[in-house]
C-alpha cells in the first residue's frame, strides 16, 4: 500500500529453525539482515499502514542497569515453594526444612528462619523438575500477535523455544558469619540416604532372562526411582519399633548402578570392544574444604549434629581412599583441599607415567642371550585408579570455592574430570573477586567510599551507638547507589569472568558448558549488552538480562535486612585510638624520614637511584613495608649504615654543583641533625644491635642495675631500660631461687652474661652499604632480627631444660616484689599490653598484625607478662593453622591469638574472641571488614570491641586519613597504596618530628603502661611455665620443623635476611 509521501513495506523473516531440509543458509546474509533491521520500524501503527511515531527494532540484548556488585546485592532472598517438585520424598523433606516447629532428626541446633529458607532453596534447586527458556533467547511478540524468540548476538529468529534444565546446584553466597556451613549440614541431613538419579542418557531397561521374584522387582523399582529407602526404614523403626534388617541388607547388596559404553578410538578388524564402565549410585556428599578449615568443619559437625552422619575425613596424603564399595556407605566424605587434589594422580603409575592412547610396541632390551625382554613398560595394572571414578555421588560441596573458576587448577581438574555428582555447590561469601555483600562496607568506623565518618573518638561513640540500626539501611542504600554504575574497564575483566567460568566449568550449566550434542556458548557474548556497529562485535555497553537471569538462577543469598529480622548479633564497636608517639617512636619515624629525604635530595629525584623511580619498584615496596612496620616498633636500622648515610648526605650538601633547592637543603639539614641525635642515643644503638623491644623497669636491685641496663647515660637511674629477652632471663634467675635467703644472688653475673654481646667487639668489619643514594641496606631488610646472638633463649625452651618446676614466691618483705615493668619503648605496645592485661582474664583477644617482626615483639612482651598466646602466621603449615583455631576456641589457657591480617579472609570462625586490635590501620575496606567478621558472626555471645591503633602526627596517620576518603574505584586502581598519587605525595613530603634533648632523659623516654606489672615471681609463674612447656611440645608435633608458631617467626626470618645482606654487600 502507499501514501502520497512514502511507501510501506512489510518484512517477514524466515525463522532459523525452519526449512533446514530445503534451504541452504548463507552466513554472509547476516550483514544484509543487520542493515534491514537497523532501519526497521516495528510500531503497530506502521504495520497497519498508518505511520505515526517511529519505533525502531532493538537489535541488541535487553539491558540490565547497574554494575555486577549492584546486581549481586539485589538478588532477592530465597522464598522456596514445592510447586515443581514431583518427588513425594523431596517435597516432604523440603516442607520439614521450612517448618519452624520441626527439628530435623540428627540436628541439635535450631535453625533461624532465613537458614531454613536457604537450605530449602538448595533442596528445591536440586530436585525441581522443570525446564527454563534458553537464556540466549528473548521472547518477543510479533506485530501479527504471534510469539517468536530472538537471539541478539547471532541476530537469529526462532519460531519454537529451546529449553534447558536449570542448574541443579549453584553458589551459596550468604555473607560471612551467617551460617553457610550449618545450612549445608541441614541440607545433607534432610536428604540423608537419598540416591541420585541415573543420568537420562544412561538409562536402560533391564531385560531379565526369566521372571524375577517379587522382592527383586521391588528392589529394582526402588533403585530405578532413587527412593530414599534408608530414611524410610529408619522412620518405620522409629514409629513401629520393627527393625527391617533383612531388607536393609538386601538393599545394600543390590546397589543401583548404570553402565557407560566405552567406544574404541578407531574401528578395524582387530578392534576389541572394552567392557562398559560401571558406575554405582551413592547417597554420599563430597565436601572439599581448605586444610586450615578442616578442623572447623569437624567441630561444626560435632556441634550441630547428634553423630548420625557417617563421616570419613581424608586429610593425610599417605592414606589411600577406601574402595568404592566402602566409600559409598558414608554420608559425608570430608576432604582437605590438598588431599582432594592428590586424586589427580588417577591414570598414573608411581613414577608419574601415563598410558598412551594407542598401543605401544615393547622395545625393552633382552636379558642376556635369552629372548626374554627386561620389560619396564607401563602396564595397566601399574596405574592408580581413583575410587571416585567408580561412583556417582549425590553432591559435591566446595567450601571457599571461588578459586574453582580457574579450570586448570588441580582441584578443578579433579572435580570436573573425576567426580560425577548430580549436584554441585560452591560455598563462598565472595564468589568472585571484589564481589561481596554491601553490608561488609558498613563494618568499622572508617568509611572508604565517602560516607560521613567520625574524626575522633567522641564522634565514633555517637555514630556507632544505639542510633546505628536506624541509619544502617540508609547507609546501605547510599553505598549501593555509589557503586551502581557500569564501568566497562572493571566489569569485563572483573568478577563476571569468575561467574562465567564457574557456570561453564564446575557448575556445568548449559548452554555455557559443552555437551555431547552441542558446543558450549561463550558467556562473554551474552552476559553483556553489545551495541555493535557490525554483526557479532563486542562493545561491552552494559550487562544484559541474561546475566541477571543467571545470577538469580545459581546464587542463593539472603538480603541482610531479612537476616537482621531473624537474628540479633551482639553490638560491634570499632574505635580509632590515636596515640602520642614515644621518644623511640619519634627516633624511628625521623630515621625513615631522613632516609626518604636523603634519597630524594642526593639523587636529585632522577634516574634509578631515586626510590620513586619506576625501575625501583622492588626496593620502594620493601622500604614502604618497613616504614609501615616501624609505626609499631623497628630495630632494623644498622648504626654503621646510618652513619654512612649521614656522611653521604653531608658530602652532597658540601658539593658546589648541587642542584637541590634551598628548601630541600634546609629539610635535609634538619633530618641530618635528627639522625645524628638518634645515632648518639646509647639506648637506641643497643636496642638496634640486639634487635630487642625495650622495656622500662623501676626499683631494680641497685647493685646489679648497671649490668642489665641498655642505657647507662640516663642520669636519673630510676627506670632501667632492658631488652625483653634479657628480662625473661632475669625472671628465670630470680624465680628459680625465689625462696633462697638472697634471691638476687648472682643477678649481676647473669646480667654480664646476658648483655655480653653488647660489650664484645663487632665481628663484621665489612663497610656499610648504601643500596641507593641515601638508602642504607638495613632499611630494606626483610627481617629486623638480623644475626641474633646465641644468648637469647626463649622461656619456652628454658622450661624444657628443667625436669621439675616448683611454684615459689618471694618473701613478703623482699624488695624484689617492688621491681615492676612500667612501660616500653613503643607507644602502641604499651597501650596494647595495658588493654590485654585489663581484659585477658575474662575475654579472649584477637590481635591483627601485618609484619612478622611485629608479632615477634608482641610475643616477647606477652611472655614477660606470662600471658599465653598463639601466632597464626602465614608460614604455618595448614595442619598447624587448623589446630591453632581449634585450640584458641576451645582451650581456656590460650587467651591471645596473634593473626596475620593476610590470613583473615578464609572463612575462619573465632567467636571465642570479643576484643579485636589492629596494631596498624588496615586501609583496605574489604580486608578490614573480613577480619572483623572472624569474631562478629553467628555464635558470638559477647559485645565485640575493636580498636585500630595509630600514631599521631606521623606518616601513618596521614595515609590513614587519605585512605578513608578514597573511593572504591581509587582503591581498586591502587594495587599498592603508594600507587595513589595523594599517598605518594604524603610519603615524599614527610617532615621529621622535632625532638629535644630533654626527651632523652628520665621518664620522658617511656611509653607508660596503665598499671605497673610485677616482674619477678609473678602469681602463677610456675604453672604458666609448665603449660608453656606442654604447649611447646604440642606445637612441635603439629607444625613439625617448619614453624613453631611463636619464636619461629624470628628464626625463619634470620636466614633470608643473612642471604639478602650477603648478596647486597657483594
């Protein structure tokens, strides 16, 4: 039809699923179709010949507004129904899970309503019988009223829909601390004894040679329908008292199975068809956990169940898996990740050899003159065959399984190639990098995304008091809105890649996972909205509806608001504690400022000598790591190196051709004066030489004071400065003879021996080394401990050398009772010791550190005060880490756990701790939030108090203030904090802290602790020694020679430091 101004042409498209027998499809026609569709008006008025408002055809995938973080945090909470569940048994189990008044048999813990819904949703996904529309297709209604389906990426139209089964597993992604382990246990209990279904492609009708007995036919029918006969017989016995022993035994013997035909590689006249592979169905759940969480899983099973679950724990690599017949009798096979990975030896012999796909002719030499070959060829009987291959498991659960996205890892290879399971689950609160609940950004007093934050302690109290509950939903909405926008640079290479890899790999979701009759589709083509200018060109313009459908289909996550309606966690308070730096803190700060300033000025900020040059990245990273550690305490500087750096700086200033500015010269001269003041301090030199944390003691016995003092220049002599290791030796000397007429007898000689290394001539005559202009080698050392003298003995080892320890107390009139520790050389250590001493008797304490030397110094001080502790260091073996968590949570004598902040994001449960300290600000929002969640989670019964320690007026405080105002994008772009321009400016423009000569005298040197602590014969010292000896033996057995968990932190650092120093000096 036509009008005076234009003609209207109706376009009909032949669907891609029509006419394949008669029409040859031309791939090159896509470009022409693209041009037509670009200019098409699909308004109903135009179709009727009455064009009004033009409506173009939307070529591209339907878009979904928002970033992946925004979409993830808006996944609706589970609300399962039994509408599509056809199995009577599964429907009944699901209703039992949802019934708040029903307690699952074997479960001791009462589930919260949101936990019931999550477990029921997992069950619904496993057993629901329905199909979903192919996620690549979009349903449209044509102008003539008919329905068609459009594939935006392929630009293809379909008359009929394609359907796939939904994912029979998924990702349990509830926020850490919400009880994901308990949900998994509840699911396992609810489906205990439920057999998996035989895969459709392997279902066969059994043809018997003769009519079977009624009993055999009943068994066959039960197995064919995977009926949970074990739970049925148990319920029958519970209600009637009748034990169906014969039926149970018969069912066990006639285990259901199916066969997988094995096709030969090629057919020829000599081809022999191998026996089909037999796979037995097993009502067993495989659970794979990180090794450090293995003990925690065992404790959770013991805590929440009555022991009804038959569990096999596989952790030791030397222990072989039992046979398939035995393996299938267990309800749970609990693997440590490392043990599970060992199953990748399947198909190998003891030497790691594998069979060729094709027959190999034996060419082994003959034995002597005989015609018998000395054959060493690989034989099938030599190969290890994993028992996992012979079973079809009910499900596999991988805890902290976000790493399964990497398909070439050993765990992924075993899970994907060897394990056949009907249901596959990933359990992780962070299923992909930077993808976590927005509620974690609400933890702590510091907001890293620009929301209002307190600037001092009073503000913190007012903001994080009772009113926080009313504002939390508002803050959550603000944080979500700030991260709502789609960013192509971050999104196309970020967390969505993990989601896509999990879908196509471990979860085996079609159409992303390849199948026998279909190649897998690339999720990159469909998860994004590509607004291409030519067919099939990726532009990553935003996310598509396909991604949203995928997230809703595989992710189970309860909104934090729904969780808060069901549970009430104790309050969490987090305070920032700003401390005045001590005299020795100022010396250390000024030393690093001098190093940075000297390097900048003497290198004239050019070439590779400049520490901020792009080719000096390794040295800069180590220097800044040491700068960060020095905010707690630092003894890594070498006095001779500092003297050399001072000499170089003074030499530069005397040069006639120097090009530095007048301001640079003034700052460098000021830094040189402060460095000379530091080098002139006897206390600093001795602490640096001994690598000891300094403690101040008052009322030391006068006659022996000079033999124990690290600083004899103090005119007051009221407070003796001594190293922690030396004080431990003095304690041992006095305690062992506390009941003697004169307990202090021999104390002078003991002091002479303990401090002999300070009086001996240095054995290292090599000249000091400057790595770069103004940069001493000692400032870049990995460890502060250096070449430790042999006289330093740990009290734990001292206890081991005595066969008997007897509790003895000093006489009431003994002046040694007044000898007390009054402070330390570190403001943070003094504050920390005061807080630990205040709370450790009633509460357990969790201290996060980020440098091994920091842990060592804290441990030294705790040993002096006889407070038992454990160090959860990254160098510990996985078995030792797991053991430490159990011991800290269960054994009352362990009061303090020192934990590397880098180890705090691995699903650990530390609810026994209610006091949390960060010795340095974390400055990374996600790391800080995950660390706090170790203690503030379900199971915590006390109010959790957290404190972050900061030195006032230092580089640390300025970096902290900058980090708290950085946006999420700025944090992501700054791989290291100094990658941020503002933080780099803070470091480069650092100024020394003025120190007067009066601060080096008397009490001004001391960072006082809250209450003086008795040094000698402390109450319960003998029992502490005995416990320390037993704990030391236990640690040795658990962690072997790799780490002891305490003093080993020092010892492990010694060798690398010596090697590094040797290499540098050469």
